[in-house]
């Protein structure tokens, strides 16, 4: 009894795989019908072809690239196939970690947006409090003149570290010109970046900014076109007989739009000793 042969339509019906996909596998050299009728030129799939199709389907469900599927089909050796699959497992684990990081970062950004929205609705702008902060390290660009220059300098300084970082979790901040505060001007002298969990091993030493531990006068301001109302902070300093050593402004939440025009910042004033 001769072996049963199957036309492409029959194979599609049996397996649930479309004719287009079967044609694609044929052109890719993965699944070539075993028999061609010399009289009419029709091509037929054999039982072995159906088994090959099972292997292809399993491999594709595992996310194995077509070129590697071809290697599996050509191996005809379970040990070799097992080795190929273990190689792919390492890649699958890498991708799993990548997508888990992406999923976590998306949730993190969602929370960042909630912080931004909460800051917009808050009424405590201008309230000054004293807070203690631990020492922090950031990447900073060289001092510049104006927001555009500061940001370009920071991008250059942080370029290598950002390429290595697998996460989008970051916070932007600025060192402000103290003299501009009385005129309501947010003059950025230097821009810095904090990357969550980073040790900044790829940043040049001269681009590492140490924000010292200590007591800071803190308030929130709304920035509009590089202007903000710093009067509550200045009044507090005068009332308490304190002076500013360094003024840091850190954006509340990471936002991808509008920050060039309108955004909220946490102002941290490093105080001089009395």
C-alpha cells in the first residue's frame, strides 16, 4: 500500500495552518513537499512533511527564529536539537528579563504621571519646610549658559551611562543661579541626572556631582517659561536669618511633554552655617 500524500489544502485543513504560511515555509526552505506528480506537476506533502510541520510549529511557539528552526530540522539528532534549544533558552531568559524591565518601567512611568497630576492639583506651592537629605550622586554636564546649553552638556556627559542603563527610571535636576531668584528667574547654571540604581561607572569623574547630606530648606514651585515665584522661599530665608549656599531644583515626576514650558519642581536650598 503506497504512502498517503496530501495536497496543500488538505494539510491546511488538517493542521489549521494557512496555505499562505505553508507557501512561506516552502519558499524559506523549511518545508518542501516530498513528492511532485510528474504528470500534472502537483506537489504533495508526505507523512514525514507533516511531522516536520509539527517540529516547525513547536519551534515557532517557542519563539525560535526561522534560521534556527532550519538548523533543528537539519540536525536529525535529539542531542543536537536539545543543545540548540538550550542556546535559545538563554536568549529567551534575556528577553524575559528585558520585557519584565519594560513592564516595570511602564508602571513606574504611570506612577510618575500620577505624581505630576497630583502636583498640579496641590495647593501647597510656596510652603517652606526643613528636611534632612542623605548624600546623593548624580551625573552633571559642565556648567552652561541657558537651559539649552545645560541640557546639551548633560546629554554629552550622560551618553555612555544612558546607553548601558536598561531602565528609563531617571530624575532631572538643576543647579540654579541664586542671584536670579529675587527676580523670579529660574536661571539654570548646570543640569544633572539621577539614574535609579546606577553606580555611574561609565561617567567621567569630572561629570560626577555630589549633592551633600544635610539640612535643606525645601519648597515646591511651579515653573512657567523659566520663571517661578521664589518669594516664599526668600522670605523664609530672611525671616530665619539663613543664607543659601547652593540651590537645587528637581523636577517632580518624569514627563516627556510640556516640561520645556510648564512643570513643577522641588526646590532644595543647601543652607550656609549660621
